[in-house]
C-alpha cells in the first residue's frame, strides 16, 4: 500500500504492484522501476485523454499539451 496525496485536500491509500521492466530507450536497453495501481486514473490524467503531452525533461524545459 502507498499513501499519496490525490489533490490538494485529499489523501488516499493505494494498493501497488511494484516490480521492474527492461525497456529499449534511445537505442539502449535500460532496467526501470515500475509501480502499478489497479485504480481509476487520477483526475489530472483523465484530462489528458485525446491530447498529446510533450515534456522537455531538462532544467527550464517546456511542457506542451496539444489536442490530437
């Protein structure tokens, strides 16, 4: 179980399945940690349905959300 903040006013306890996976990332295989919860997506994720999300994962990088 994991205790997490769902939004600014609500906390929830979520059941988690934790493991790892091997993925091909930028031409190289990497082992990553995976945490999966068998619950509905958090409210923020449901807002992204039918949208593309681009994150430039560098300091000062931009975040763009565009309709698909």
